[in-house]
C-alpha cells in the first residue's frame, strides 16, 4: 500500500480513486489507516462479499487472499483486472496509470 500512497496524487490527476479492500474488520482497518496515514479509502470485507464478486482468490497455503487490482469505471464496469499469484505479483503504479490514461 506504500506504493499506492506514494503516487496517490498521480491517480487523482487521472480522475481515479483508490479503494483498498481487505479481510479485516472495520476497527482493524481504521487503526491501520490511522497508523499508516493512508490518503485513500480502505474498505473492510470480513465476509468476503467483494472478494467473491470480483473473483479474488484465497489460497490457504499462501496465507489468504491473493493480490488483485481492478480498474472499475464510473459506470461500474470492470475495465482491467490483474490477479496476482503472490504478494510480489502486483502491477507497478506506472502500468496502472498508463491504463487509466488510455481509458480516459
């Protein structure tokens, strides 16, 4: 999430909002967001509702949710999705910003 925080203003310049979804409850999310001073939205998903809707994988042997990045347009249509195979398999911000530029 530090990567996203670093370029948050570049995402805003593309008229995009970052929403980080995680399995923790609301109290844990609030504490994490306050501790790390994250400028974007954190959405707790302890019942995995969003995870299931967007097809994010859970792998017990890899300690839970696999990373997934989505770009969803203002009409709610998924325009890009990347399902990571592990925590190192996350697109760079530059790639996501380029996709946003092409979509805009």
